[in-house]
């Protein structure tokens, strides 16, 4: 989930969705972020409290199977196979060299995985990319200095560079270099268009994918029906794309592809589509790229907790956050205070089952650390209090820590087990 510009009128989905000529260094030509939402499971916590929590609805929380040694070996082999970039490019080239009519669904998925990393495809929806992958033609120009397009030549295709560099020399004498991931050629229109300038290859073995004008126009202009734009006060604040996960048509719905940061936070407690079941996990994994502080989320969650109908949803978000990204709380005093306030809210509303889940999640994710607290004399106060012991039947825990004290400065926190 990427941040939108402050001026939302700059958003483009299907109307000329990319700059026709941009210079992007090859080192910045692609970026991919993937989440493994099942990598951290709450199943151990549920098992520990199953006998005491018959009244807690755990529907929808993720569970992950325990990997065996054989499965780990298989995963290592898969990683070895997929981590070889040359092997990956060979597979992509085999798919590209097929005629559009001969491409299978697997071929298109391979191409889709590769193409989504390129800037030329960055602002397109998934369905548009998939359609473009099904009709693209592969071309290779082996020698440097070869002219691809003459000045004034009628254009009939859109080109994306997969390998090598081309140079465009404009009629006024200025020139520009385009590298992997950049595009040139037609805009999505059926009008006759002509090249302004001369396009030449700068290196040997330049590779391109080409999409005919008719296909390019049809796909980019007819796919807008797959998107749904949410507006507030005349401004677009969220864009959703319709997707079908299987051909039976039973798993289909809208998935969020763009939104303002405020709208992305709000979507945490809204109903999520069947095709977007891991929205919360994905948000918690990526919010650092578009929010300055996690407290922006935390403060909203505390505000929504006061609404009875939202309380369970808010609690689920916090439990997933603690379980999957405990470092967000452990290393940030402000987020630690947020967690303490949330814990107090659970106590006040008598949500004992969820409170126990929260405590066990924190205990399971916390790390061992050593704290040295020096006292000037035996009679000096400790600035913290303890709770528990053998007479209580459980371990010794830090109950309170005086704010701003030496104990707090040393790193002692409420909830620490001694």
C-alpha cells in the first residue's frame, strides 16, 4: 500500500498512467514488497488459553502449521531455485518468446511477476498488467546504434525496455537516455501519432516488449470498469480494484490498491473483501513507508475502542500487531504507554479473555535483557514496585515504574518479569 501524493488530483490509473519518457537508473528500476502474513501465528497463544477462553471469538485469526525438517529442506531448495536471477530471467524469456495465442496462464503469471517491478507498469492495476502481459510481443535489437524509430515516423506500438539502453535525440538537438523499465512510443489513443525525434540503441542486445496500439488503447481504456473510486468532498481518497481469485466466480471482490494514509488506517476496522483477507497484516508490515509514527495508528485505535461495535475489531488489530511486530512496542516508550493504556481499557471493559491473550502474546514475544540499576545507598528508593512470588503462585513482575526515575532511564518497564 503506497502513499498517495498530497494533491490527489495527480492520481492516474488508466488515463496515461505513466510518464512516456522518464530517466530511471537501473538500480532504481524496480521495487517489490511482499508479506508473509502466516509467518507469525497466534496459534500457540490460543492453545495456551483454550480451556479458559470459551467466550472469545477467535474467528479469522491466522494459524500456521508447524514445519517439519523435511518441509524446511524443501523450502531451502525452493529458495535456492528462485534466488538465481539468471534462471528467473531465462524462464521469463521463454514465456516472452511465445506467440500471444500460445501463452498459458502460468506463462502470464510469470510475466506478471517480472513486469510489476518495472516503472512503466507501476501505476497500472493488476488486471491491466495481466491483460498487457497476454498480448505483448518480444523483440531484440542485437547491435548498438540501430535506429528503432525515425523522426516523424507513424507510431503503432508502446515499447518497454527490458534490457539495454536507448537514446532519444529530439529535433531541437537535446537527447535523453532510457534504460530498463522505461517506456516510449504511443499514448493510449486510437488517433494517429508520430515520433518526435530519433530512437537509437546505445548498447548491444537491447530487448523490448511491444504492445500494439489497438490492444494498448483497448486495455487501458476498457479496464476502468474494474476499479472503484471512493470520493470525499470531491477528492479521491481510495481506489479499489475488482479481482477474481478463481474461475468459478465464487471468490471475487474489491481489493484496496491506493488510498490516503488516513483512509488506509480507517480501513483497518472496515469489512474486508474475501479477496483481501490479509489487509491488516499487510498494513502493519508496510505502514512505516507512509506514516511518520505508529502512534497515528495507536491513537485512532484507542479512540475507536470506545465504540462498542468496533471494540472486537480494534482488539484483533492490536493482538496481530503485538504478535507480528512486537519491536514496535518494545523499543518505543510512547508505544509502550499505548499498550499499557490499551491493557487498562481491556480491564475496565472486563474483556478478560482478550486481556489474557494480550499478556501471553507480550510474554511470548518479549526478549531477555539485563538491566543494571545503581543505588547510592541501601536506603535509597527503587522507584519501582514488584508483584507476585511463590506466595501468589506466579512469577515476579514489575508492577509500576515511576516516570522519569533512574529505574525508567535504565530501561525497566511495567510488565517485566524478573
